[in-house]
C-alpha cells in the first residue's frame, strides 16, 4: 500500500440492523425540548412502520413527492416555507430514498446558511454547519446516507450538482433493511446499481487512494454476491445492499466518480430520467471505457430480467445536442478523474454526441 496522508469526515453514529428504526424512539426522547422536523417520502404517508414515531408532540412533518428528483427551486421553496413557521428546529430527520435524503441535507444546510441553494452547488462553499440531521434510507444504493453531498438539479443552468461539503454529512443514520421491502423491483435494481457504478468508476479513476479502494471493494463484493443470487430482495440481500450502499457512499466521499455519472447527469437534465435509471442507460454509452464491468452489468440485467430503455438519442435536435454536451462537460472533476487533464480533447462534442447516439 502506498504511503498516504488522509483525512476523512464520516457520519458520527451508524445504527445498522433489522428493526432498528425503533432507535428513533430513543433519539426523539433524548432531549425533551427539541423541535423535530421530519422530511418523509410520501410513499410512507400512513405507513405503520413509520407512523408509530410521529405522535411525538413537537414534530412537524413534510411529505415529499419524489416523482421528480430534488431541484434548487423546490428546495428553496421548502426552506422558505419552513422559515415561515418561525420555529427553531434542532433536529431534521429524513426518511426515504436518495431524493429525500438529499432534500433533508439541503434543508439542514440552508437553515444555517443564507441565500439560495444555487449559491452552494459546488465544492466547499457552505460557511456553517447545518441543523443536526439524521438520515434513514428506504432504498439502498445511492450512498446519500454516507456521502458529503446532496445533489440538486437546476434546469435553468443545466447544472446537476451537489453541495459538496463536510457539512452535508449526516450526524446519525439508521440503516434498517426492513424499510426496503416495499421497493419496486426495477427501482430496487437501478438504485442498487448506483453503488456498483460509483465503485467501478472510483476504482478505474486516477484519484484512487487505499481508503476509498477498500470501501469500494467491500461494496462491490456485496453487490456481486447479491446480483448473483435469484431473489434480490431476500432478507439477507436487503441487509447486504444496505451495507454496500453505505460503503459505496464512504468510498465516493473520499474519491470521485468517472464518465458514467456526467453522461447520466446530462440524460437527467435533457430527458428528466431519474439518476439511477439514467446511470444504467449511460452505462451503455460508456461501454468502451469500462468494457469488463459493462459485460458484468449486462449479465446482471439478463439474470434479473431488467428493462433499460433504448434508442433515446436517435433523433436529437441541435438544441438537445448542445444541452447534452454542456451538461456532460460541466462535470470537470469526474471527467479529469477518469481521463486526466486532457479530458476535453478526448471527449470532444462530436465524441460525446456519438456516445449518446449509441444508447
Ligand atoms: P428516490 O429517492 O428518487 O425514490 C425513487 C422512488 O422510490 C420514489 O417513487 C419513492 O417514492 C419510492 N420509494 C422510496 N422508498 C421506498 C420504499 N421503501 N418502498 C417503496 N417505494 C419507495 O430514489 P433513489 O434512487 O434512492 O435516489 C435517487 C436520488 O439520489 C437522485 O436525486 C440522485 O441525484 C441522488 N443521489 C445522491 C447521492 C449523494 O451522494 N447524495 C448519490 C447518488 C444519487
Ligand atoms: Zn450515483
């Protein structure tokens, strides 16, 4: 192992295990005077598994419709609404998939950092730590529960970029695999693949380090074990994927994604595909950069009979070509990680459009 100097900020406390959602009781009762703000995916409205915890007297709940992934516009709107309640929330608790966890992080950050979320899209732009935040993932794969970012889209600027900062890391997370039982099979697969893709991009990158490599390898091992079995959603597989997602998030916090994510971000901006499905589509475009992994990915698709849309970029208008190019090339850090400083000479506009036309 090469000699490295390294600092890594991580989630302070991790609860992991089936049924551990009940740890919320302890958290809610820890300080009786706290005001709690819950941000919950609307799928869980009136669901017993969550409802038991919501009777606590000082709880305010925001149910999120996650049919669209988080935008700067929506996050700013929510923060304005929360500020209008004139209550000082001491703890924010997010329960849901990556969209809900990212919205929770963004709200927490903006309650203690003034101005629009747009101001903080980028690296280390937040000035102050946000409100104490607790994340409870209900789908495994994005690693948002562990990562130092919260991804927001801005359709006006064509930016799909996170608030990448130590302040975006959750203070506590509860990883309870019972919560992922109800996820639709395709969605479950797409999101699980996000971990697989984060890790293969990190391991094929130029910014590798032993810390990220070990997290990535641990996550990949678990993903491969899960994808090679028949029932992706068995109890043991739900546990393995939840752990893999956490490891993947830790890996990506200390390394960087590669080519698939910038291409995927452009598909989300131009065609509004959700992140994890967009990744699976973009993998086809990035086949030449990750040939072995692409082959393996295709074997998973076949084994689990997963549908990935095709021919999306067959008849692109000039406007769409411009948008796809701009929304890909804006991701300089991952592209440098994958291709080096020379990335703009390798990924010319012509080349990028050609890659998209292959999908
Ligand atoms: P999601 O949060 O967008 O949810 C997808 C769908 O699943 C929604 O319809 C939701 O209602 C439903 N759902 C959630 N939990 C469920 C459950 N237990 N049972 C049934 N349905 C359920 O999905 P995702 O793939 O987890 O998150 C994608 C988002 O994560 C994107 O916005 C992406 O940009 C972000 N992301 C963030 C990071 C990060 O490090 N912060 C990393 C990767 C991706
Ligand atoms: Zn991702």
